């Protein structure tokens, strides 16, 4: 859980974090990217922000 909190703090400072997926592909993302998801058809899904 410590790593998650550190990553979240990094994102909130506007910096990028490194993300690995199940196939060990490495990508870097910022908070705006990580708070949007795409459905299977490729449409953008925006997650509600806390607060």
C-alpha cells in the first residue's frame, strides 16, 4: 500500500509515474491519463474525481 500512496502523491504533484501491465510492458502516465479509461469500443470514459 505504501507504493500506491507514493505513486498517488507523485501524480498529485503533476509528475509522471511508471506503470507496468500484466504483460510487463512499461509505460509512463500522468494523473489525467490514469483517471480516464476506455471501454472495449475505444470510447473515452471519465471517472468521477473525489471531492
